[in-house]
C-alpha cells in the first residue's frame, strides 16, 4: 500500500471552493496525508528537515494548488527552493526522491478550451506544468499525469462555463478514485 502526501498550497484555502472540495473528497483515504502548507508556515519559515522527512516517508507526492499566474503559488515555489536541495533531491548523493512519484493536482479559473495553442492562454496545461515535470525528472521521480479541474471563475462574473456544484462533486469523486487507485497499486 502506497503512502500519499498531498502538499496543499492554497494561499486562501478558507475561501477556496475547488481545492476545499477536492481535499474533502480524499482526506479520509487511509495512507493519504494532507499537508496544509500555508497553515503550517504562515510566516514562511519552512522547516526543511521536517519537510524532507515527509518526502522520504511517502511514495506519491501530490502538489495540489490553484494555478496562479500560470505557475504555483509563491509559498509552494519557496518550499521547492528550500526543500529540494542538492544532496537530498539531486546531485551525486541526492537520491532521497529517486523512484517516488510526483503528481500535480491543479484548479484553474479558465475553461479547459482556453488552454490550447492559439486559445486565450496560448498554452496547454501540460506546457504550463512543464517546470513541475522537469523538477520530477531532475529529482529522479516519475511524473504522473496531472489532474486538473477547470472553471473556477468567480460566480459573480456571471461568465458561462463556471463549474457547477454537480460538476465539482463529480471531479472530486474522480480525484478520490484516482488516489484510491494510487494507494492500492
């Protein structure tokens, strides 16, 4: 049975609709630990030893976050800079993550059709997540297909395509099934 670490990096989780629903769907799965990055480090002083031990003791690392300016939220980027160090995650003796899996789980405001070549965003989600994929490669991890949920535009905007409660419930169930399969494999 695999152990899964979900590193949740949402700067305003209390107001989150999407990430909150996703966490609620998976938090009761045995072998899944939800690690609330912004809650644990409100002052941004990351305990590198604790974080590296979390990574050592889990098989699948999930980076769950909203897409912000086509990237990860700032505390997650700092976490990566501080924790994925030479001699731990890469370099001659940096083999602690070798053979582990990394999977992005992303919520995005825009609709899926916006994330295509020539679309409103000009890039696919796969292209935007390429730095995460390369991080996995560089650290000797296998990169799992990202799980992306689109359509989290503020309802107040009244823009067609905002994800409905029913669609979010369905996406949350898919996420739950995906992590259950990962744990069992």
